[in-house]
């Protein structure tokens, strides 16, 4: 008996960007995986905490979402991250991944 029903098993050569930067009060280290999976949303991984999320530019309009995803208590820190992500995340048109 098979325990799992496989939903997908894809292999893809992707572009990955590793970037570290500082602000006045914090240091950040991120890995950004640019993929065609997940409707083209990049996978953003905080290398310090391991927290990750699929992010698109629309998500950057919601500061509370960014605070929650990366567990950031300070509004200024979240604003700094949003500014960074605005320059780093591509505009993603909604597509149909699972046709």
C-alpha cells in the first residue's frame, strides 16, 4: 500500500541570489530562489532564522504580513525589508501553473 499520493516531483534549474546587507540597526542574510514553480513567486529564505515565504510584490503592500512571516516586531525593520524586497522581487503576473 502506498502511503503518499505524489502531487508533483519537478526538477528545475533555478537562479538563486544570496544577499547580505545591513541597516542602521540590523543585519540581514537572505537567499532568494527564482523559480517557475508556485506561480513564479520567488522563495525568500532568511538565512539567519530559516524562516521562508513565497513572496510577490503585492505582498509588500501589507506590512503586518511581512512582520508576521519573518517574525519582526518593529515596524521600521519591516519597512526596511519591504524597501529591499521592492528592488529584489520581480513583478509576477498570475499564471496557471497546474494546467
